[in-house]
C-alpha cells in the first residue's frame, strides 16, 4: 500500500512539474514580442453553485472549444478566468446505510465516515491552462467487515493552444473502497477537488473510455488510472481533424475480480455547419486485455456525430454507428469470435436561470467492470440541480446500468446485472467558505443468477444510504 502511495505521489508531482515547465516554455516563446498587460484581479464570492448569478451575462462564459469527435464530452462553457489560483480545503461526510452493497447482505445498519483533504488548482498562461483537482483521506466504518481504509481521487488536464493546433493531456486516478459508479452520489465525494464555482472543472472524459465499474458485485477496494492525449488541427475556419489515445488500468486489492488493461485510439473529422451546429464522423479502436487469461478483445467503432452548443445554455451530442467486435478466444462451444452490433451515445447539459440538468447515455462494448471478460452495456446517468431559496439548493441524481456477457455460447451462463442508484440532496452555505449537505441515495442491484460476494450469496440487494456532510475551504490563494 505504501508503495502505491509513493508511486502515485511521484507520478502526480512529475506530471504537474512537466506541465508547468512545458507551459512556461510556451509562454516565454509566445511573449518574446510585446508584453501583454495582466488582467485586473477578481473579487470572489461564496463557494458553490449558490454564489453564481443566475442572470450571468453570456460574455462572462468562455465558449467550449473541445472537438466534437474527441475524447472529452462537450460543456456549456467555463467561467472566464485569466488569473491563476489554488484553493485547499477539508471535508467530512458520514453515511448511515442498511445492508452493505453485496448480494444477500444482512439487514444491519452501519455508519461509515470519510475525512478528506481537497485541493483545486487553476494555472493560466497566455496559450495554455492547467487544471488539477485532488481529494484524499481515510474512511472509518462501524462494520467490522468493511473496516477502515483510505481513498484518493485525482483529475488533471493540461491544454495548449496555438493558431491552428490544440493539444490536450489528461489523467484520472481513483482508489476507492467500492465501485466508482454511484460512489458518493449527491455529495462532494463523487468528484475530486473542492467543487463549486471555484473548481476548475472535471477532465470530462467521454463515457466508455475509462474502465467500466458499473457492477456493484465486484469485491473490495480497487484502483484505476486513465491517461489520455489528443491533438486537434483546424483545417479551415469550419473544419478540423482530431487524433487521440487513452490507456487505462483497473486493479483490485482482493482476489475474485477480473483485472484489465485498456488501449483505445480515436480519430475524427469535424465540420461546423452553422454557428451552433457541428457534424462529424469518428473511428475508434479499443483493445481490452485481461490479466491471467488468454482472452483479449479488439473492438472497431465507426460513428456519425451531431453536436449543438449554446454558450452558457446547452451542450448536446448524439452519436451512433456499427461496432465490430473480435474475441481472441471463443467462450463456449459454438460461440462466435466476431460480432457486429450497434454502438451509440447521447449526452446533454442544459443550464437555466436557477439550475441545470445533465443526462448521459451509452450503449456498446465495455471492459466488463471486473466481472465479465467484456460486457455489452447500456448505461444512463443523470443529475439536476435547482436553487430552491436564497440559501438552499436541491439536487437529484440517478444512474442505471445493464451489463451482460458480450460473448455467449453453449456451456456459458448468460449472466445479467441491472444496477441502479437514485436519490437527492439539499445543500446550503455556512458563511462564505463552508457548506452543509444532507442527502439520500438508494442502491439496487439484481442478477439472473445467484452470486456470492464474500460470505454473502443472493441474486439481488437493496441499500438505503443517508448522508450528512460538512466542507470548508480557504479563500482563493492567487498565484499571479
């Protein structure tokens, strides 16, 4: 465990140092001519969505410039920031839940507390930007079967912009005591960093590119890391080409799970047909390898893509096309090694005067969530927030995933898992730099076969989870 912590720390420091050095070099090169004046300092308000002006002028939002066929989901835009700052903070969350998340779990209630330190960093140069969000700490449970442990999450993105070129580097890391799908839903634990309006935003990696973890049955703590890079080149004022790649790992600390390495290449062409609408075509090759087995999967996907962006209001993406999957080893008598199916995804982010709505849908092949050697997955996630009063904000969240064997044959059990989380929360600021949240989330999983997780066996479970959280952070510490 100490070795993994040391490796993670060294990796993060090396990655951030490299980004600083490269970006600083780019800045020096671009500023050999006339020195640009520094913008005026900004006055900050309280943290969280509740500090944002619902009638915020569109010109305070920077338009999203992510390519339509790239490895990141589009956004409604980001708050225009020309200064650099970092914000440290701490958070405490307590979860009281019935029945641990495993088939046939008991009806006992237990309490688990999470204490974390958080930090968010935004560093701007003339032609590049670095955004880092990190959270890490310990978890303590009254259930001896769960015990005590630790958790960490990191999201980092570095972008470089030249006249026609855009280079993006990103990394996502998580070490969690359970599946990432639905972890900390409705609380600040769901994502790294301090969150709120001062958080520089997530890496925004598109669905299906990070290791699937949408089955709760997988046993014990696990860690995953996803590294991605992408280059976008503008051919004309309306068209561009995009090339990128992603490498991911999924590992477990306990036996009984399937560990995997994922290699994904992505290429696309984008054409802006109007000020708001863009179309494109993409090709993606995914290669899934599983530790300790001879199985490997090669997956080819061609998609037509449509996108619509209204800065500060809407980000919409629709994509679909054929998916050709090849298995190295047939799983069972009569099983095919090649399948042709339909693959698609849809996502929407919509912002209105007093809140926002986000929806994401994915259908296609995934690595298997530590349970399958390749899974056919349908996955839906959604969230909504609305300011209810001057102080209170309401949030709703949901997730649904259906996973089944991607390859079937005689002698192979066609396992199926339906996984759901759904709930809501309330949040309000406590002064200028602290906040309180209260929430509920229900977790449900059912399978068409009896599955054992540790000493518990069954075909389904339901967990009720109530949460209370307190978070605090400093005022932004301006770097320059």
